[in-house]
C-alpha cells in the first residue's frame, strides 16, 4: 500500500499531477510531458513539522512572539511593500518578467543590509559571479560584505547556509534550483516545488530570511504559482509601467503586511531609485488640457495615489459600438454608461467608449467611478475639465454617489499636489476644511454633473 504512493506522474510543463501515465497532459494539452516521478524517501518524515521536532500543543497566549523581528532593506519603498521590512525567518517570492530588475533590486537591498552589518548571501544559478560583480560595480555598491555563491543544488545551498549563517539570502532564481529529493527534470514544477519547500523549511528552522526570484511566464503568472504561493509568506511582483523608466513592486500576498501595497521605482543607469512622490508619476498634466481627462485619488495598500483617467467617446461607424477599458474593469464601465443614460440623461448607446488609466497602473477600487464618469461626460460633450479639479466616489445603480474609505487622507494628498477643487461624496465631506481645497460634496450623479464645469 505504501509502495503505491511513492510514484507520481507529473507534467513537466504545467505541474499537473496524475495517478497514471498519460500521453497528453489534460490540463495544458502538451504531448509527452507527463513523466514518472519517484517521491523522495524522506517524505514521510516531513509531516512531523518544520523543525522535525515532535508536535506539542500550547496556549495561543503563550506562543513566543519575539520572532516577528524585522530587518530593514535600506530601501524604504521595498520595506513598505514587505510590511515595514524583512521579517526574520520569512520566505518571500519576488516575481517579474526578465529584465524587470529583480536581480538589481535584490543586489541593492543586500548591499544596504550588508553595510548595516547584517550577514548576507547571494546565491546565483543564472548569472556568473563575474556578471554580478560587474553589476555591483556599475551600481557603485560596496561589494566587500556580500558573499556570493554560484550553485543550483538546494542541498549544497543549505549546506553553505549552515556554514556561513547568513541572515538574509537571495536565491536567483528558484527555477534553476533542483533538489535530490525530486527525480524529475531540473526546471520542472515538481523540482521547483521541492526546492522551494526545502528552502522554506530551512528559513523557518534557522530564522533566516530568504528571497526567491521567480520568473513570470508569458501569461503573467509566476511559473508554478499554485505550487509556490501557499509555501511562501509573501509574494511580491516587480513590473514595468507603460513608461519604461518606472517599475512598480506590488505585494500580492503578505502574511506580515497589507496586500496590494505598492512601491515605486525608477530604473536609472545606476540601478533602481525610489520614487518619493509617486502621484506625480501618474499625472500627465503637461501641454494643453484636453477633454476626457479627469483625476482621481485611489487607495493603494496604505496610502493614497493620484491617477489620471482618460476617456474617449466617438460616434460609432458600426452597429455594434466598442467599449474598451484599460486599467479598469470593463464591466464597471458598462455599468457606469447604463447609469449615465438612465439617471444622467446622457445616452452613449451609439458611441464607442474607451477608458484608459494613465501610467499603466490598474485601478481596482470603485472610488474611481466618479472620475471615469466625469471623463466620459467631458469627452462626450467635448468640454475640458479644469486641471485643478479632482473627483472620487463610488456610483450606485440608482445614480447615488456613495462614500469611500479614507476620504480625508485622499483630500490631503490632492491638496498636497496643488488641486483646488474636489468633487466628492457628501458622506465623505470633512469636518474641518482642507487647506487650499474647495470641497464640493454631492449626493447624486445629477448633482455631480451640475457642478462639472
Ligand atoms: P535585472 O535586474 O537583470 O532584471 P531581472 O533580474 O529582473 O531579469 O535588470 C535588467 C535590466 O535593467 C536590463 O534591461 C538593464 C537594466 N538596468 C539599468 O537600466 N540600469 C542598471 O543600473 C542596471 C543594473 C540594469
Ligand atoms: Mg535576474
């Protein structure tokens, strides 16, 4: 009976598991990718717990909390996304397309940590030590305290970590690391999964913080996402914006901080530089004002962010006009158009409607409803929205403007960036005036349209 479970069949492309061999993987439809995998002999012992110690029951109130110690990466934006620094003993997966700057960011963070006296180790399986040394030189990073290891065997990596006892380790990348416990091809999902699990156990046992680099595949998912996401404590993704100079680091999962937290960087010839004022990044407010553009303030993780929403409404030449939204939910736009027709008396049924969020950022919040609607109306009527006006609020199906969270902080951010007028939900009207900002509180779509120009 036990013997039967020692063999599994795994697709080397997508990582799907089968109990028997198949010629074609029924998940990813690839041929000849399902391979027999002998499961590691030590697998049974693993159920004991991370440290291999016998499991004991304890009171929640008596659990040792001292482990939640955090180290700074020396990069404020990076710390923020991680949840105020690196948690000791945590496993963080950092994803991104090739060239996004994952290696650059981690090398910069390690150099800063090392300069602060924290023992660090950079394990590279992709680039040679020379290449990394050259990068450090180009970035003018102090290289004396960064220990380097070119290795892809997870057992060897653990052995070296045992000797060197680093506090922060970078594995660049997890996709090239393999484990003896897994007999499938290096690079396959089961190899990646086995290696990641081993490293995670190591991190927990020794209270070492480990960053694993993971490449993002064509369809924008981390390779083997289902197999790695649940293993790691935090999953952050570094991506480019429309403006190729900028990079956004986003926490998709974080056991120690807020999900959706964003960090902003600019890629310069001296590596990644923090963007201290990200709101400025997303406002393309130069040149002559054009119709269809409205600014809103969204809440990203733990802070407000100003973004510009552009809309274009043109008469359709076909009987089936297009509705396209980039950076926003398309269905939400369709709903807003229906509300606009019903309660605002402005029909767009025979028009094509395009909505775009400037800067390549994605807005998930319904607080951007009002700005999107205002942009659409502005384009429809070809009238420019004053540049110093800002809009936020959720729009309900009966044309009411509903309040959003953190109203005051949003208004302060707007005032900080020189906005003079804010059209907001009545329920969000602040108790005290915000300096330099005229507040126009509206309760319905009709009221909002009245105050528009
Ligand atoms: P890299 O960190 O190697 O990306 P990843 O590890 O995510 O694949 O970054 C590579 C890109 O960054 C490459 O296109 C060159 C660019 N870059 C700069 O513009 N400036 C720099 O100082 C460095 C080191 C890289
Ligand atoms: Mg790299």
